[in-house]
C-alpha cells in the first residue's frame, strides 16, 4: 500500500515538473498575451490647454487625432505574445454650458452618463478599428451654431476590446466659447 502511494506521488510530481518545463516562458512574466496596441488622443492645435480652456466660437470645428500605437518596449518584446484589438471605438461628446473652467474640471472622473454633465449637445461620428497595426485617425467635431458663451466639456472617450479583456481612456478638455 505504501509502495503504491509512493509511486503515484512520484509520478504526479514528475508530471508536474515535466509540464512546467514545457510551458512557454513569456517575456512579460504573465500567462496571457499583452495588448498589441494602446489608444491615445490629441488636439493638434492645442497640445497644451490654455488656462481658460481651448478658445472656440459657436459653429466652428475642433479636430482630434486618435492613435493606436505600440506599447513601450519594456511591456512588449519581439517574443511576447500579443493580443490583437478585436474592436476599438473612439468618439467625442460635448456637454455644457458650465459657469467656469473649474466647473468643467470638477467633472473629471465622471462617466459620460453622469447627470451633472447634462445632455450631449454634439457628438462626432464613432470611429471603429481593429487589428494589430499602428494607425491614426482624425475626427472633426462641429460645435453647434447656437452655443451660448461659456465653458463646455469636450469629453473624449475611447475603448479597446481584446480577447483577454478591455481598456478605456477618457479625457476632459475644457472649451471656452466666447461672445
């Protein structure tokens, strides 16, 4: 009886070592692939947001560039298995008016559906992409002609969906519509 138990234990331990030796060692130290691309946004004319927010006029347009780019080399090496984007979505939403830049800044961290934002006044077309190729997109959002002077929140939202999960990015951009 003891001999049979010893042989089974030895077989199980040996099998575990064999399986561990055959398992691939991933460069990222995890058992799952890493996202092949990351999502970012920028307003080319305004890399730095002025203290009063981006100046704009009712009826004008704002261009936003979206980019899907390779993560930093310390996250991904040539041997790291990658997880392609199954679907990436990017869009801009405009909320307001608000009484001050501080009121727009106070919205930071709240989702697009928060009641404190109010209704969506304008939105851009939804951009949809997929794959594992770095690429960029330009999106132009027209500000409504009937905007009252004040501060507005240009809410940029992007989502990436992978087989292993998803990631989101949002940005709060204050817009100041003058008289």
